[in-house]
């Protein structure tokens, strides 16, 4: 089995030496020993541990949470990951709410007067890039219609839609379609 020095392990992992030294200072990654020349040495178990650390970081976990995960049994680690997943779900829901609120604000007459005109395709493209699918766009229109039907109609008109297109969208939004 080949032992790696700190520099080689860092290069292999695509991380800086400083990152590995930071992991060491937190107790996440400990060298198995030192070479005759005083270099830190790492074995396959440490390489695997570093792979786990990187996977957890890629999942958005904090170093403190990673330390807790690595210190616990698999069942405890699974509970920690499940809790983190639920936290992410809550955060995504909160961000989706913010997206809808911003899209609604952008569609208000006060904002429409101060921005370059957008056609239907540009607006749909903006919403798609923001993560809206067809169902989310339908919900957005339904909420806009329910909260402020006149502003919704004015917004649809500002997109350059025909009266029949506006009526069809408003019917669908109000659940009459």
C-alpha cells in the first residue's frame, strides 16, 4: 500500500494543502504518521475518508455537521442526512415562495413601466430559467388572478397577447377552464 504525502493527497483530491490542514485542525482528517523527512502521510482509509468529506461538502453540509456524521454510526448518520434533506426541502419551498413573489412584483404595472417590454416568450423563458415548470406557471397565474385580477389582466395585455389569449389564460387561472 502506498502512502501519500499531504501535497499528493491534496492534488489527487483537487483541493489545496490549506484545506487539508484545515480538515486536520478540525479533526476531520488525521495523517497516519510522518515520513522520515517529517511529511504527513495518509493511507487508503484516509483517502476514503477524504472522499466522504468531499461528498458531504458537495451535498452542502457544513464541516461541523460532517464531523458529527463521521463520528457516528451509520444509523445516526442517516438520521442526520435525513434531517438535512428536510431542511433543504424547507429552504427550497421558501425560495420558491420568494420566486413567485418576485415574479408577481415584476408583473405589477409600476415595474412594467420601468423595464423593457417583454413579450410572452421572453416572460415564459424568464420563468423557466427561474425554475418554473408548466404547473408552477399555472399556479402563479391562478394566485395572481385571485389576488389582483385587474393587474393580472394588465400584465397579460403588456405581453402583447390577444384578447382571446388573455381570456383563455384568465379562465384557466380562475379554474373555469
